[in-house]
C-alpha cells in the first residue's frame, strides 16, 4: 500500500488517533507483536506518551494486526541503552533521543540537536525536504538501525541556576548538570559539566553538589520543582533550539516488515512528530506562568555570553568535523541549510511574530 494512501486516511490539520481511519488490510498480512522501549519514564508523559501514541496509531492503521507494546525507561533496559537494545535485537524498536549515544560517536548528537543549529520547523524542513532523513539513516544503518523522526520538544530552556550569570567569567568553575555536545562547548568556557540522572537533579542542587542544571522546558521542568533550590531560570537553551526524538527499528526487522507495515510506521511517526510539538506549545505557556508565580526568576543570557558560547561551539564543531567524516557530512548539510533558513525566517515570520510579542508585553492580547 502506498504511503499517500495512508496519508489520505488522515484528515487535514489533525493528527488525533481517532481521526486515522483503519484501511482494510489484506488477510495475508501477518499478525505481529513487537516490543518498543522508551528512554523516558512515565512521569514525562509527553515524551513517554509519544511512544504510546505511535503504537496506537500503528495498531489502528493496520486494523489491529501490528501491535507494539511500549515499555518505560528502566522496565526492560536503562534509558541510555534503548538504541543499543534495538540494534542487538533485544527489542524490535525504541523511542529515544539519538544524542544519548553521543559517547560512542558525536555524530549521534546531530540527530537530536546541535548548539546554535536549526529550530523545530527548520529541522523538519531539512529532514523531509533537505535530505536529512537519508543522511542520518546512512549513519544509523551502519549501527544496525533504521530511524524515523518521531517527536520534538521544540526550543528548550537554558536551565536552572543557583546564582545569576552576568558574564562569561561567571561560567568558570560552574558545575552544571549537562552532557554530550554542549558539555564540550561549556568546558571551553571553564564550566565543569556533570553527568547526573534526571531523578537526582533536585537533591544535587539542594546539596550544592552542582550549581546549575538543564532539563527540558517549563512543562517537564515544573514537575521537578527546581525553582525551590535554583531560582534563576535562563533562556534561550542555545544548545537545543529544538530536540528531536527518534523511533529506531532493528535493521533486519525493518527489512522483514511487509511494505504496508513499513508505511504504517512511517506515517504514524510523522503524525506523532507533529503532535508532540503541538502539545509542548500548548502546555509550556501555562507551566511557565506557574513557575514564575512560584518564584522562578526568568533571566535572558546576555549577548556577550551567547557570543562566547557561539564561538566555542564553532571551535568544537570544527574539531569534531576534522576527524569524523560522518559528523562533517551531516553537520555541513545542516549548517548550509541554516543560512537560507534564517534568511527566510527574518522575512517570512519574524516581523509578524515580533509585533505580536510586543502586543503581548503591552497586555493588549
């Protein structure tokens, strides 16, 4: 069955599971029961819920013949091992940010986010029309996986700090819960990245083991109560102008799937990818108001700090590109698209958004 046939079953402008009409699948199609591990706990309901939504879409599209059982982080494998468990055949599928495999190869991070790179819409444009999906899968298939974009948090926040950050000097010696790509960037500015699980962030800040921590954004951050121990809430999260999550399928299992089931998974992932962004755009405004009402102090990283981070980021990217052809190939594609994407953003929407934001600040909306 062609992919457009599935798309035709989804009414324009909606990705609700109830709106996906189940086509009549051929009786010859096999009944399958697969397992998918999520890298997220059930408490992160938007991210864990994305995997559940995907499984529900696939089940409905295939008239109940292809069933995917979702397991939360830690139920079958640790969250950082979700992709590995898929590649080695422990499970057929996983739902995880590729950057969790940063330690094996920095190229993995480019499937999630890179500092000062594309925003959410630009990422989707690059993925679907700029060859991004193919470039990433060229890399993923070397690691025994087939990957499909399946969720995005949108722009993230810059994290929670116990004290204000007014200059680049304030970053020196700062113990910050952050890892991967951005950890390398901040090291160049004198910060001390710390690898701490999400469940330990609050106590680490409370005890002074760390000075600051990044998490996700208002909706997920509110649940941790970090404003009580680190009240300064900085933005923008320049290291994650968006944060993409992927569905990974074991390469051999993917090849064995009937084409109609492959199409079902692809279309379901595309629906989830849109839905998750919409949910965060809906939930974050209310959560941000609650955080501020409870004592969070919003602070903007000043231009000098952002410029220093930008320069350090470019140094790290150059170092990674020099010895890693896979990283260079994908990063160069992203940054080439970034130039034109931000040119169009200035012309296409910035003027409108800037005016409307002014009205919001003036209380006229």
